[in-house]
């Protein structure tokens, strides 16, 4: 396995659903946990970073959705008045 220098970050592809689930689990854990003061900032930053990632995912999903063409209302043919025969 190749070692990665500490200052270099790796990018990994993850399904958006996995990130949503991870975010949801962290929110539940955050509500239930009694964090130590030195843990508050890293946990908060992680939750905030996931929130930003999810916002970007949502923006990308809305860009990719094809806009449905708006149909113009069809005009019904006008009926000409019928003449009555007497």
C-alpha cells in the first residue's frame, strides 16, 4: 500500500446517500453526547463541512435535473354559431 505524506489530502468518491446518512448519524450523536470542551470545535467543524458538502450536492442535483418544457395551453377551436332551421 502506498503511503501518503501527511500534508497531502486524498479525494475519494462516496455516494451522496452515504454522506447524508453520516450527517444524520452525527446530528443524533451530537444531541446525545456530552462532548469535552476540546472536542467541541472539531465536531462542530466536521458537521459544518458535511452540511456544506450536502448543500453543494443538492445544487448539483438541481442543475442536472432537466427542466420540463412548459406546454402552452392549446386553444380549442371556436365553434361557429349554428343557424336554426325553422
